[in-house]
């Protein structure tokens, strides 16, 4: 895992946006894995700003989101489709026909929908760069603790902690969904690169478990220890429980020197 610690959340977003822009520039048909939640909002703002400044085009991008609430209407302002439109898709030149979320509407079979989503990702030649946040309980996507480390896109019941963490986003008259379709951990592991962002003190324990804990279904993000190209972007607060803080910062400096000599190369 490449662990990079920045001063604040804005630096995390700017550097995550660099990764996305590099992918878009390097590949003729880039495939992005996208995430929702509070953490990636700054990244999307940065990408929109870069696009508006003429620095990047999403015209050839295909995207696959990590998750979507079960049986939610896509017009519902709480759907992750609405979130993506509002935070990214409506402000860049992406072809919305090439943007996918793992949906399962009323009357559809979640098992079939999960398999169909996996097929769609394969048809697009797989995800090049998967953006991830992390839950305070160590989840990635909606792969809650105890999720199989070899899971594929399927329906999951959200934990009480996740429901409590996300309740801030719902008003009293809105019904908070308790189930969601989510890419599985194996689906995420198939991405050529994963870029996980974590900011704020409430993520510090999950970050510690992910990086220095045992690989375990109790902390689904710990499976990223087994990923060949996992990049973890943290602010100081999210990194505050890591013992090897200074080593990561030193290693990052060394990597930067190497990149200056060899160029910023990634085998997307
Ligand atoms: P957050 O969620 O960015 O809203 O903290 C992260 C996640 O649950 O993956």
C-alpha cells in the first residue's frame, strides 16, 4: 500500500484529482470506479473546476459506481444517481449513457442485477481506477464488516452504525433505506488501481485497522493490503493513529524524487 499523508482534506482532494486526470489523459477509454458520501465531494468539485478550466474531458470516460440503495427511484434526491448528477455528471462532458450504478428497482431480482453489473464491468474491460471512501466501521462500498472478502456485486443490509452515520443526510420525513446493492470486495479488488481517501478523526481507527490490522472480514478495507496497486490518501487527522506516520511521509518524499526522474508512470 502506498500511504500518503496530507495536511488537510483539500490537499487529499487535489491529489486524488491528479490521479483521475492522469488516468483520463493516459487512456483512450478510461473506466472510473466512483464513490458517493461526504469524502469524495471535494474531489468532484476539483474535477469540475479542472474541466471548466479546460484541463480535462470526460467525453471518453465510462463510470461504475460502487453502490446504490435498493429499490430507490433514481429521481429520488437521496439516490446515488442523483448524488452523482449533482456533484459531477451534470457539470462535466461525460456521456450519461456510459455512467452505471448497481441498481435494483421494484420487481427486479437483486441476484440477477448483481451478476448483470459484474458482466457490464467486464464488457468495459474492467475498472482502471476505483475511488473509495472508508466507513468508520471499515466498510468499503457497502461491504459491511463480516462481508466475504471474495464477494461480488450483491444486496447488503446496512449495519446500525452505517445507518446512524448516514442518518444526518435524511430529513425527518424521508425514509432512510436499510439495504443497498454494492460492488463486492472481489469486484473492488479487480480494479487495476484503487485510490482510497479518508479524512477526519472519526476515520482514524478504521484507517489504522485497514493498514496495520490483520486482513479480516471484520475490517473489509483491510483486504486492500492484498491489492497490488492500492493508494491511500489521508489527512493528518485520519492518519493520527498510525504508528509509522514518519516512515510514510519519508517514503512519499523518496517516491516523489523517483517520479521526478522516471516520470509519473502507472500501468492503468
Ligand atoms: P463518508 O462515507 O465519505 O460520508 O464518510 C464513506 C463511506 O461510507 O464509504
